[in-house]
């Protein structure tokens, strides 16, 4: 439809150049070039020292004949006035003609119901590996997520593991204990999603029977949670054996057991689950459920009924990760001339010491001898100059460019403090969510480098030559750092961080190449360290193994008797004294009831 014949109000305006606010106020003709645009913005910023203003008046439209303008029946139906948040530079509703208070933790608004990710599969199929890795990713992109590992609840209830007899399908008493532990975990899931600001909970257990999965579905319906299943299917004996050796024999169940006996016992535990295992059925029984089946550690996938954005993000992520050994090298570019002057951003070239580091980096790579190494750089001069010394092909990523400081670009911290004291203070107050005027925040940067993370997960050995803020974002992902910690991670010049993924995390080595450079790190101001941080602590560890004191543990204190310390020769001698099961709503009930020996 052309603009000339489009109805009034529907005509497109793609051919109209919209001047920026600085151009409107000054009446100047727009200039070309990044520096001219930056100067125009900065001039207006210095004059007003504020970005917010009254919202534009509503536009009037001509209504066709015969249609009356709608009347407002109640004053309460009027839209709220908007005010601009000074930290994030976004428009938010004002309350009673006053600016709305800043939201606690700076967390985004979520319109969809919370999601419970339910792991499914036999033991030693990588469920906990996927749970922890997925949780780390979702937390990193700003979606509060937590793992609830039912095995940890069972270990808390039964202190000393005896043998695989505990998992035999005909062991009714042990089955009741495991069932009550699952209900306890679901109760904590409910508390996390309803009361603690969580958006996604990962229910990490075998969940191998339809009865158990139907119970979880009922739990989701009663609490208005979306349920998404992830089933890991693997029949490769070598993969299963490797998983048992790398992870299972070192778990608390086998603390005082030799490796041979531990492997044999765990294999028998798997056999116990196989007798009752009912895989997800995409063609009949489970055709209406939302799930993904990960087959043979990512060799194939089956995806069913993806219903929202979160589920699509989960599927996309799981289809990109792999478990093959590899090494990721992260480093900043060599020292630049802007680094020497303490200036933010810019596109300067390397200093003499920066060129010396580039040569040292080439020698380091040659010593490491990584196979099929890929080299990624940003599109800025100092990063590319650093890669040129390697004399190998490299790929340029615009997503790896340094954080955009907007109107503060190419200024020093002292200059920013002098010209824009309020902005300087706001950034110190909340460095992760603070957005430079006409620039970016760390939150923006995470979204920008997300495609880099996805591609890194697909690759083998990679060297990434980037910049300080970008390197902090990448490092926070691999080391599971919170939004509050991310902007203060130390990433010194002329140092390579060697990352080696391991079972449930990432091993990091810091390697200095012994070339001096300026220190560009700025510590958190002392006054900001005194009180608790305003940002939500992103937690992706199980509730039992976290070293943090504020992490809620299973409610063992609610037991009338102390947890079982020793098991008798036959686990069948265990029984629950409580005869009534917990309701799925899990409201106002003790989570495990009284446990005793008979």
C-alpha cells in the first residue's frame, strides 16, 4: 500500500528523516559522521544535564464519518503519566504524578507464568549437567533460575547411603522416603517461584514414571506454573561409563567406597530404575506436553509443543551445547593509546607495550598448540592489531566491540565526574543496570554478546581477543557470576584466562605474559560495599551444597526426629510413621513427616 493511498493514520513514514532531540533544540542541520552526532548529543546533554521530560502529547486522528470519538467513562481509565528512570534511561509509569520508585533488584517484568523445567531420564544420562548449565545460562541472561536436586534432599533425609537396595522398585518404605523428598523439593519450588522472585525452577530428578510426571503436572496446574520436560535418552555404553567414572563415583553416596564397588553399585542402581522407566511418548500419551528429548548427548533431538519464548530459548540453548573436551582462551587487546590516557571506549591503536604483548601472545599460542584453534576479535582497531601478530586467520565480531559509553565516549573518569556528576554517582550506585546516556549498560551488553556465547558453546578451541567489559560478560557466564559481581571482575591487560569446562563448572587459569601495562580496573566504591547489594543474587547451585548462608536448605529442622544417620542391613526396614501423603499444594504441611526405624 503506497503512502499516497493509505488511510489516514496508517501511512508509513520510512521516507521521513527524524532528527534527534539535540537537532530539534538547536535547529541545526544534521551532520554526518559518528563524532558529529556524538558532539550534538553531548552539547544538548551539557546544557540540560537531563534526558527526561514530559511525554509527547497524544496525536489527534480524523475519524471517518458516522463514527463518534469514544468517551472516557472514568478518570481511572486514563493512562498513567510516564517518567524516565535515571539509571536505566527507560520510561516507567509514574505513581500519583510522582516518579515510580526503583524496583528492587532491578529485575525485569515478566508477563508469563513461572516455568518449572522437569528433568527426565535414567541415572548417569547427564540430567544434572544440563540442569546446572541451563540454569547458569538463564541466570546470565537475566532470568532468575534455581536448581532443585531431589537427590540432595534424599541425602539430607538419609545421611548414610548403604546400597542400591534403596532404589529397588519393591522397596515400599524407601519409595515413600523418595516420594516425600520429591514433594519437599516441589514445596521449595513453589516458595521460590511465588515468594522469592524466581521465574524458572529446574526440578532435577529421574522422574521416570508417568505417575510421577502426572503428579508434577497436577502441581503445576494447581499453582499456575508452566511445565516443560527435558528428557535425556542415551544408550551409548561408553558415554554412560564415562559419566559414572567422572561424576557419580565421587558423589557423597560413595564417599568411603572404592571405585570398583562404587561403579558396580551405581550400575545396579540404574537397573533398578530401568524396570519402571516409561519414556516420554510424543505420539500418544504425552503428545500434548511441552518437551524436548536430547538423544545420545545431542546427536539427535525431538521437540514437541513449544509454547513460549522461554521454552524456545531453552531448546535453542540445548541444541548448541556439547560435552567434548576443549579450551577457551579469553584476553583483552594489547594496551592502547587510549588506555594510557585513561579514556573510555574509542577506537585507538596499540601502544608500544601493546604491540609487545601481541608478539608475546603469538608465542603463547604456539606453545599451547591447541588443535584447530579459531581466533575471534572485535571490529575495533586495537583488537584487530593484536590478532594480526598471530599470523593466523581470524573472524571479526561486531558483538565483541567494547561497551558503548555514549556521550561519555573517549572521556576519562575524572572528566565524567566533573561534567556529569549525577551520572557518575548513578553508575557507582548500580553499575550493572546503569546505562550511559545514548550508550549501553552491562545488561545491554549481555544481550549483545549472547550470540557469541551460543557460538562458543558450539566450538572446540577458541581464542577471543576482546575488551574489558565484554570479557567480564563472557567470564561471568562461564564462572556463574551474579549481575552484581560481573562489572567488577578483574580482567587485566596482557593476561590470558584459560577456561577448561569440567563436569559441573569451569576451571580457570590466569596466565600473565609478563608485559607491563596500565591498570584499567576500577574497584567498587567503598561506600557501596557496606550494605547488601541491591541486585538479586542469581543462584544456580543446589539448595544443599551452596556455601552461601542465605540459601534455603531443605526443612530438616521440621522433622520430629533427627535425620536417619545409619541404615540397617536391609533398607526395607525403613518406614514412614506418617501414613498420609502430602497434598500437592504443599501449603502449611511439614515436608517429610516423622521418619523412624521399625
